[in-house]
């Protein structure tokens, strides 16, 4: 079946230890945050201390601690530290 654009079973096999699950989780959280923040904005006004999670882009881990993980991030094109 060469030449007709089909993908063989061999092409669909990959190693599970090479999947970056943290990156996928962060992408999913970012997407869900955008959806949730849209719904919240419609329900009530934002508090002074709240941020728009759609503008937050978590990058790489800086440190792990007892109370969470600190990430290097950008918020509205500024370097920040994010905690989750």
C-alpha cells in the first residue's frame, strides 16, 4: 500500500518513556484554564489579585519543594515565576 498515503502499524509505534507527559499536562492545563477563565469572567468581576491564566505560559521547572513546584514562566510577555 505504498504511495497511497496510508500509515503502517510500524509508523505508529513509539516508546512510552519518550512521551513528555509533563508537557502534555501543562498544555492541557493551559487550554482548560483559558476555557474556565472565559466562563468565570462572564460570571463575576475579577479580583485585584487575579490574573488571566490565558496569558500565563509555564516553561521549565526551576525547583521542587514541599508546597509545590516553581516554574519559569512568562505572563503578558514578562518573565515570572509560576507555582503549581
